[in-house]
């Protein structure tokens, strides 16, 4: 029900924030399915379409996107033998996000 409302919101206002919310809902829908029945293409498409503004006021939105991408990378390996690859990909996504979004004072 919530996913249907979010799809309508994206149709009316295709903002990145709405795409990120819809991607989160789509990810949750996939996680309710058995691993063999999951189709990550909708989540992939929504995450690829979201391009958060990098202005300081919207950094949190960029972090939301990175966290969702990392979770998806990890969850894609549920029920598979190579879970370590998913974990490594998720950790790399988080490291890249941290490096890109550090406040200038933290950069060395």
C-alpha cells in the first residue's frame, strides 16, 4: 500500500527524495520475498535515477542514497554462497560515501 502511494508521488513529483523513498520501499518488498524470487531491477533503476544535490544542506539525502545502495549490495547475496562479495561491495560503497562527503575540516 505504501509503495503504491510512493509510486504515485514519484509520478507527480519525480524528485530525488521521492525516488530514494520509493527505492527504500522497493527494497523492503524484495526482502519479504524468498531470496530465489527477488528481482532487484526496480531497486537498481530507482537508485540509479536518484542524483542527490551535493549542496551542504542536502548531504543527508546523499547519505541516505549511499546507505540504501550499500544495503542493496549486501542483501542481493542473501541465500547465496558468496555473501562475502556482497559484504565487501557494501563496505566499499560506504567507504566511498564517507570519502566523498567528509566535511573539509576532516579531510587530511
